[in-house]
């Protein structure tokens, strides 16, 4: 019978139905980091439990790492304590950990795919809502809380309810200067920040088919911002080409078998969905948020809506019916699990090259992982940013959520390639975030205000 | 683990849709290795910027144990620190229009039932608590019946979550470990576990 990837993968991992009626689901890959795991390990110890499948959990340190100097011990005593706790927990329970002094360290949602840990057909969870990123490979991937991290450590399983599946087709060619970030912001704007509740989003259509893995990850990453706990793309040759040769990817004779299985778990052509939505890619503009949730956005040539939410306008200090273009910024941040990958840096570098960051703007370029940083540096991209007046930093989550020293101050306005423009998100209780693509952040950094990257691209050879 | 059949207590109304977990528990308070003391930072930035106008800074709701919220409460980050702070502040149930799935899941595991009802019913309940802070709210997990003063309406929660509370099985680890051979069987049939 024709079925969706979601159901096929769910059924392959279903252990049984619990007395409560929830499904006991086996977890194929468990990723952990320093913020949401220490209490889970304590609970495991208190109960005298073991970690059931230590080889199916991989750890890194990302949220609290400073990006200026990563020399240990970290200056921040609590950041050091959390790092030491994770090191101790991983040692005690036999879990692989990538610390900041290893070449593999980085944001958990950047390194999973990069190492080939993330594969099609898996169930992947992590104590982090942006785990939906890994769905780009055709996995069921979702964020969980710390008690659930404990459950996965103890049993490699979760008690869950299945999701419905909404197919979102994006068709046509994106205009130059329009990126996956603009597509997902447009989807969230259209369906709303509550629209995905109870659903997994399956992204497809000719636009998504043409996207690179980096772009698909950006799309899936922000599914949760539209309330869809998981988002995914069916695996195809782009997926397989990305994975081939990566450290943890199947190799040799296993590779062909893996590809055959991966193809088999894709949604069938005539699969039925609980809901369907479609979008026309050529109509999408570079998109910028004006409010306090990721659904409050407009195209760069549009004005803030006349009926804009009063609480959001008051917080942002913006007026309804005014253009977002020309909004003065104080900080430019390129990075995060949404847009901190090599292609994001390359695209931003195209804009930045030969220009200078506006005098009043503090601009940060924070690679998503050390491997991304190393590759970018090999290509000389770091120098492009440094020459323009950006700070080229070490890898980590940084100013996306400001758990490290990178924070907004006061009411600063930040043009940010991250995922959340919530009140206080970037470290100042009154700080303001404008979400946009990395190229748009680069354009804003140079102009000193929200600008239309398409005009700057006209001067750049493709 | 005890059965949770019903919850009763005074209410605390918190108006607004899409109140995210960054607002419930700002990220800087996640720099901890335990959940102890998180109740002191609940809504800390909202409380500061609202200068005493926030319900969690309002003396009238000091003894409240039932939080009444609007739509999409607890959206955003999966941080369990948010419901941990709420539970540690003495809240025993949340009644609202809707909840983020991750928040609802995290809350359920802590024995904190989240009831959903329509906007009009929630609005009435919030108004009642605002005007009569000492009114007792009764919430039945079994039937979903919510009663407070002259107000009564029916709320819902996912059936499996409701049954888990009624059976005293809301903390699932023991159930998940119960038939561990089944877990090994499933793992043994997954191509990527066995090496293709």
C-alpha cells in the first residue's frame, strides 16, 4: 500500500503500544549536548540504570562555548562546569563526545549531518527543538525534553504519539537573492506559528528537489517555528551524494544496500496525506521578520501589516504600515543551526567581498562547526569577512540564544540568520531580532540598515 | 508514581498567545547542571519589563496552583527547564487554549496536566480569576470538567496522556524498560543498526 516516509519509518521503529496508548518508539540516533543532558544523567545514576545503547548516543558541546577564545578552562565558571559534567558523564557511560578541542566539534545539528551520523530512515532525537533539521535527510527527527533524554539513555526509546503528515510543495525557480530561509519564513508566515501543531511537514516539489542538503536543512530546521515538531524531505541522489564517504556513512558493499533501503522508505508517489499545501517559489521575496515570532514577517518590498499585532509593535518600537527596508541595525549575526553552514558562509561572502561593514554595526560571523570553519578558512573566506570588518569567530550556537558571552545589549536591533525573534532571545531582555537569510544579514551589515540583497547581487558575478 | 485524577486550587491568569519557553525561562538560567531553584527565574524578564504588572509578581496570586493561559503556550525551545520552573513554583495544572507539543510532553512527564479548551471558556476563566483571585478551580483529568464559581466547561487533553495520568503511568521509563527484549528485536531488524 502506498505510504509516506513518516509512516514507514515510524512503523519500522515501533516497539509496541504502551498501556497508556502511546507508542513505544525505538530511537536510532540520540544526540546530546551540555545544556539539556546533565539532569538526565543524574536521574540515570539515581535509579541505578545503565545507558542501554551507548553507541547510539553522540555528544558535543555547542550552546555555552565562547566563540572568541575556546581555551579551557572557560572564563565562565558555569560554562566550564557544564562542560566538565558532560565530559564526566560521557566517560562514565561510554558515550562518544566531541569537545571544542576536536576538529569535529560544532553545533549538534551541523555536526550530525557532517559526520554522516544523520542518515535517511532513522529516528533521531535530541534535547533541542531544532532537531527537526535532520529531517532533511529523510529521517523522523524531533526535539525532546530532559526527562525524555533520560528515557532514551535508559531504554533507547520514547513514549510518543504519531503525527499527521502535511505535504508542502514548493514549485518553480527561486529568484537570485532568495534562499531556503526565505521559503521557510514564507511557509511559516502563510501557515502560522501554530499551524503545524500535530503535524510533521513533508517538503517537496521542484524547488525543494533542486535544493542542496544545506538548504533542505535550513527548511527542516525551522519546521518547529511553525509548530511542526518534525519536518522532512524524501531522500534522493542529492542526499546520497552528500552522505557518500562521510565518516559514519555506510561504505563498501553496505553502501548500495543502504541506498536501496533509503529509496524504499521514501514516500510513495500516490501516498495520501492528512493535508496538502503548495507554494509558488518565483513569488517569494527576500523575507524579514518585523515582530516577536517567526511568523511575523514581510517581503523586503512590503510594509509592516496595517493590522500588525500591537504587543509585537510595542516591543519592537515599529509602526504599522511602515517599510521594514531601511530599518537601522546595530548588530549583524551570521551563524546558528539554521544558517551556519559552508554554503551560507559562501553566499554571504559573495555579498561582503570588497565592501566594509557600516561603522555603527558590530558584525559577527560564527561558523556552525569547526569543520565548516576549517573549510571556509581553506578557501580564504575568513579573510573576506575580516577585511570587511566582521569578527570571524569559533564554532558554536553563539548569539542565536546568547548562552555564551555573545549577547545583544539594551534595545539593540540585530539582523540575524538564526531562527527565533522571541522577546529577549538574543540575550538582552529588550533586544530586538530581525530574522533573514545570511545574504540579507550581510547586506544589512554593509548598508547599516535592512537592505534588499538583490540590488547588491546585481553587481556581483554569479 | 501516583494517579492524577483531578486538581483543585486557586488560579493565576497569564494572558497572551505564543508565550515561548525563552520567556518562561530565559536562556541564561539554563546555565545549570540541576533544575533546583529554577522557580526563582520563572518569567524573570517579562516580570522585570512589566514592572510588577506580571501575574507571577502579583501578590493576589501567591498561593495559586492552576495556571490559565491562552494559545500555543510553551512554544519554541524544548527546554524542560520551563515546566520544571512552573512545577517548582507550585503549579499543579495548566488550563489553556493550546500548548506546544514539546511543552505538553515535557509537562506530562512531570505530572503536570495541560488542559485545552476554546478561547471563550478560557477568557471567561481568566476574567473570573482576575476579579475573584480566591475562587477555587476544579479540574477533572478523568472527564475534563473544569469548574470555578459559576463557570463550568469541558476541556481536553490527548487520550494517551489522560490515561497515563489516570493509571499513574505518566513517567514512562519503567514501561519503556519493561519488555526490553522487544526493543532489542526492533533494533535487530533495522538495517542501519545491523550494518546493512
